[in-house]
C-alpha cells in the first residue's frame, strides 16, 4: 500500500516478525539472554547446549534446537525448577519425561538408553510405497559403485530421488550409522540421478525394512569410555580417484558420532589416505573432548584405532618423509593431538576394523559382523 507523497518512506519494525530473515537470529539472541538470567552458560564448543551448575548435584544441561528444548540432570527437583522458570518466560508445553526428541524415540530400560527412529522410518517406507516390500541383507550390493549420469536431467526422477535420499539422510544422521556409506555415496549424484541411482536408493529402503526395529543402545552400566575407530578406502572413486574416509566415536558401548565421506584431495598412497582420515577423526575427538570438558568431565588420552601402521607412525613421529611432503598442512594436526596427549593411537588388524562399514560396500557376512 502506498500513500501519495510518501513513496520514499518505509516501515521501521520495533520487533522481529516470524518469517523474516532476521527472525532466527533475534530469537536466538533473546533465548540466549533469558537462559543467562536463569544461570546458564552457553558452551563454546556447541552453541545449542547450555550448562547450569550451582553445586555438584545442582547440574542441568539444556539442549536447544530451534524451538525444541530438552532439560536433563541428575537432580530431578532442580531440573523441574529450571523448567518452571523457563515455561514462565516462554510459552511452551511440558511433555514430562523425554520419550521423543527431533523424531528420535528415547526409551530407558534400567541403566540403558535406547535411541531409534522407527516411527519416522515407517513414514518413509509408506511414502515410498514399499510397505510390503521384501527386505535386503545389506544397504547396497557388495562391490557396487555408482557412476556419473551423463544423460540430460529428468526433473521428475530427480525430485523423487531427492525426496527419498533426503529422508534417508535424516535417518543416517540420527540413529543409522549402518547406512552412512550407502547414503553419502549416492547423495553425490543428487543433482542428476539416473534410474539406476534411484533403484539403489530404494534398495537401501529394502534393507531398512528388514532392520526397522534397530536402535542405538547406550549402556550406563557397561563402564565403557570414549573410543574412536577410523578407516579409509584408497582411491575408491574410479572417476575422481578420491579416497573415502570413515570413522566413529563410541561411548557407553553406543555410537555417538560417525562420518563417511569422500576426501577433498587425491591421496597418492594408501598410507596418505589413512593419515588424512586419522587426522579428521582426531579433529572430531578433540571437539568431543572440549564439549565434555566444558560439562565437567576431565578425560585422559582418547584411543583411536586404525589398521595402517604407516599412518600411525607418521602421526606419532613428526618427521618429514618424501611420501608426506605434499600433504596439506592441516592434516598434520593429528601430530599435535598426539604430542599434547589428547589422543593415543592403536593398530588393529584390517580384517577386524569395524570402520570398514563406513568406507566400502561389504558382503553380508562382514557387514553383519561390523554392524554388531
């Protein structure tokens, strides 16, 4: 609406409106300030986690994701008091004991916590029209490698492919590390997928149908601490010759972080590919150490297991060799982590390395072994 003679004037907003570009940032700053008033401090290592501590037992951790909030701590009375203050400040609902967060179901059985996305998976299967489809034993056929589609883009096929792969990506990031390689491998072809790519994405759904009740289990009574495992598949991409990096972090006998992705530069030797994967794994371990350190947990050196003696030697001994001169300097951060005592490197036999699951298509027997 314009008024004659007022065309050069605009409205000045005194507060943010939902849907504007600035709304998200304004909301976050306002939320941050309100939590500070309650005595929370935002972690430097993770912007979405807030920490409240008055005494040794008066500890509350607040997890914020957009407008989803989760408060937890060892003292229920303190947690309830914080929630009451928060609800007085913000219009929201108290859903009681957490049993769902970001479409992940949370089930407590004794000292064990089960995390799954079974309900979300059922919706994905129904949307794909595969409710009564047969199951498959692995996410992809052993040895399969997707090749680039050189045909013109099929808009309908691409839309279908992106819808399915996007849903599988959310599953993979949440609770399904066992489909990490398959999803990230096919995701590279999302801009121009072929019918073969779509068939293979639906094949992943066949695998998920047979494992629809699987969950991540964290056993609080296990006494198992933090451990990492990594692997790489040298020159696995036949077109670009890029290698594949895969690693995971495990706590209380359950996976808390995992990665499967193509490396950014070409590795000339398998040792170099393993060294770059080892460095990326150490970066994630360092971040987890920082996160847990801010929450009051003082950790010793975190063990990282790998199956390449050469990469472990290069990381543990800061010497310059002909095979390592050309490696990007950022990958040498692993040496600093070893020298500071943040991580400790261990060799495991390649045939016993579970991180193989994140770097290549495995036959059913090996896949089932490493998945467990």
